[in-house]
């Protein structure tokens, strides 16, 4: 069976790799180099508790499921490629620096405890014991014990390699221009390098997926949300400054094994350019220094931007598209790295069996009355 995948981000590459393992012939198109979209820009937090909020319970369940799949996913990927992907099983500390923050964290704590999330309330002293570089202005913290992190760039680099080694055909710098349909089902795709036939097509084109669905009469509710990021050189400090992800409601700090300290991220709905502004970077650095003052000694060594694919409820759009043999996989917004292992297993099962998992209900395009 022939599968065409449009888009080589974490979702397209990982699904392509798994479908090759299942014996399908897979051709993946990316209009740029695969892996250099939103997935390249991501901080790599696997943050079920720190990123999700009331109303996103289905996303929480998908996230918990995915957190459990991450160790196996990493193991398979590292065995397939011989590359490491910076997966670190240290949790995330969300800190409060004001009375308002303390009240917000208390609400989060109550919400996540109802969902049985692995989360602990920390006093200021407990937080500073865990991370001695924290500012003394910290009032309290929530410790999301299993909100681990991974190096997202290393993950997509390894996935690209795993896909190629498994025999997948990768066609880069080649945009898919149109999806062609016949008798209410997908027949082939028109690309910058000609027309390709397929038995099944997976649309995993991130924030750009909407453009390909409009001519088919489906207005996919996906909008771009730009995020700017920076990295500091933590190796200038004598000691390791942080071992856990540390965050407030507007800034997060992700320490990498190589000494880089990643800071994120702006959230700019509607923007799809990748330009960097001094104001956004200065705000990130200021936000980080406020909670970890020693970071003021670390120079900024990198800055970049990426574009998140956002649906109206912040959760992914997975599964049926309204056209037979055309499957949707977009809208992973702020959590596509976290959700990837669970999303791709759902997608692979559906593409092979044609049977919709009950889990798709919460993530179907039908929830927006667009089918
Ligand atoms: C700044 C930032 C920080 C983030 N941090 C985190 C985080 O810490 N944790 C987390 O879980 N998530 C995070 N995210 C979100 C996560 O990165 C995304 O949800 C995820 O990468 C989406 O993956 P994707 O494969 O759907 O899209 P992408 O990685 O964007 O891949 C889509 C691909 O499709 C290609 N494409 C588009 N149109 C076409 C076409 N017509 N033809 C061919 N190819 C096409 C693009 O070139 C691109 O390579 C972050 C995102 C950003 C921007």
C-alpha cells in the first residue's frame, strides 16, 4: 500500500517511520528541509501539567498516555539511528513570584489533583532546595514530577534519519500544491515535481495545512501562532545552574546537557513570519533573570522563531477529513512534541485499519462542525 505524507515535522516523520515498519511504501514531501518547521523551534518540554488547563481534559489524557510512550519511543529511535535525543527524566518546577501567582498555582494544583496527576506543592524552601539558583523572591512552587523534556531538534534529526534508513522516500524542497479528488476520495497529489498517486494521504503540514483543504471545500480551523525563543550559554558559569525545567506563567527555562539554556517563548497569534525582535528576546531574558538571577551573567548565543499550528481549543485535529483515504494530523499547537508518540500510534492504527478509535472523538474535525 502507498502512503503519501505531506509535511516532515515530528508528526509526519514519525508516522512515516512507523508506517514503513508496518510494511507500507511511504513517500514524504516537505516544501523545505524536513524537520525545520515548528518541531525545530520547540523547547521540547513534555509538559502535561504545566501547559494544559481546565477544558483541555482530553489533551491531558492524550498527554499522560504520550508521556508513558516517550521512553519506548526514545529507545526505538536511538536503536534505529545510533543518535541520542537528549531525553531527561527531570520534572518541571512552576514557581510563583506574587500572591496572584500563588492563587493561580493553588487552582492548578486542585485541578490536576482531581485528574490524579503526579504533582506536588512545594514551599519556597523546598523549591530552593531542589533548585538552589532560584530567586529568593519565589513564594511557592508546583512540582510536576513527570513533566520531563527532550531535545526537539535532536528528535527530528533522528526521525529524519530513521525514516530514511527504514526505506522511506523523502522529497524535500518540494511543495504539495493540491490534493486531487475523484468520487469523493483522494486520488493523487500535485507537487512542484509532478503528480503522485497514493492509496492514502496524510496531511501533516502544520499551520499550513488549511491552504490545501480550502479548495476541497473544507475550512480547517488552523491558525498560525508565532513563538520566539532564545538560548543562553550556561557553560560560562562554574556550576550547573539548573537541573529541572523552571517556569512562570510567561517564561520557561529549559537546561540542556550541553550547557545551553533555552528560554521561551513569545505567543503571537496570527503571525507566521520567523523574524526576531529585540523586544521579544529582551522580555524572555528579563523573565528568566527574574526567577534565576545568575542567568544575567550568561550571554545570549542563539535566537530563533517557529510557527505553531493552533486549533480553536488548542488540541490537535486527527483523523477523518471528509474525503476517503485522506487523514488529518495538525493543530498540535503548544504540545506537538509531548503528544507525538500517542498521536502517531492513533494515526497509524487508523490508516491501516480504517477504524476510528473512540479517542478520535475529542480530536476529530467534526467537533468544529466542519465536516
Ligand atoms: C517556539 C515554540 C516552542 C514550542 N515548544 C514546545 C514544547 O516545549 N513542547 C511541545 O510539546 N511542543 C512545543 N511546541 C509545539 C510543537 O513544536 C508543534 O506542535 C509541533 O512541532 C507540530 O509538529 P508538526 O509536525 O505538526 O508541524 P511542523 O513541525 O511545523 O511540520 C510541518 C511541515 O510541513 C511542511 N509543509 C507545509 N506545507 C507544505 C506543503 N504544501 N507541501 C509540503 N510540505 C509542507 C513544513 O515545511 C513543515 O516542515 C513549540 C512550538 C514553537 C513554535
